């Protein structure tokens, strides 16, 4: 029987297995790189703590970690994968305390909270370029906004914002939305700091600009 926690660790393990097919030798250097990726960049928009817990659950399970991964992509044996992931988990533990992710995606069900929000910034690019930069997928906006896609984020600073595009009828640009208009300037600065977008790429629409 496959319960929900198992499905969660399988998603993470399969994502790692996919990347592992491109690694010839699963040595300590590779384990270091994978651990740093999981702690700093994260995978599947999980926090480092969630990733660590899921990998521990996977290693403790009696199931084959490679069982549902397509064999045509399999490069390493079950034993090699288990040994490698044990080293990744151990290296993650050595890297504590883990940093708070710069940003984390929130469920698209939260869009209703931003549907009436006003934009505080304008990103001069299509949403597909923005999702490539952030490595987080945009989702189709529910409820009648034809052709609009959005991504809802919680920033490391605690602010919650939504990115939506195309927002303006004459452009493919993406809008940065906030529910807290009183802190618009601070929120836009926090967005730039968390995501690496520059002021040249994002036009401020705040009153203090």
C-alpha cells in the first residue's frame, strides 16, 4: 500500500534519481554537491527540513527506492543509490543549522487572496522567463482571467506576494502583487533581495518610487 507520506518521499527520490543518471561516480564530492543543493536551493519547493525528513523516511522504508524509476534512466544499482543517499543525509546533518529558503511557493488556492491586489512592481519579461529564473512553475489562474498565469510566494522575510502575467492588456509583462499596500516599497525590496531580480528588471510601481 502506498500512503501519502510514501508518495512524497518517492517524488523527491525520483527527482534525485533523475539527476543521478548524469553522475558517473557517486562519490563524496557528488554527495557534497547534492547535500548543498538540497539545503541551499531545495527540491520540489520543499524546505531543507522536509527534504531531510523525507529522505530519512525513504531510507528507513522497506521499499526499493529505484522500483518506480524508469529502468531506461537507471544508471546506479539500488545498493549504490541507498549508500549515496545515506551520505547525502549525513552531509545535510553536518550543515545544520539550515538556512530559511529565500522563497517558497504557496498553493494556487491562495490566489483568491490576491485577486483584487494592486501591482507594486512590473517585471519586464514573459512569465515563462520568470519561472525559469525562479525555478518554480506558474499555474493557470482559476476563475475567468483568460490566459493569465500566476505564482504565489512566501519570501524569506515573511512577506507573501503573487506574480501574475500577462497582467496588462498591451504587454506580456508580469506584475508583482501584494495584499499589504502599506508596506509596498518594503515588500518590493524584499522580493528583489530574495529572488535576485534587479531594479533594472523590475519597475517599481510604489508611491515612494
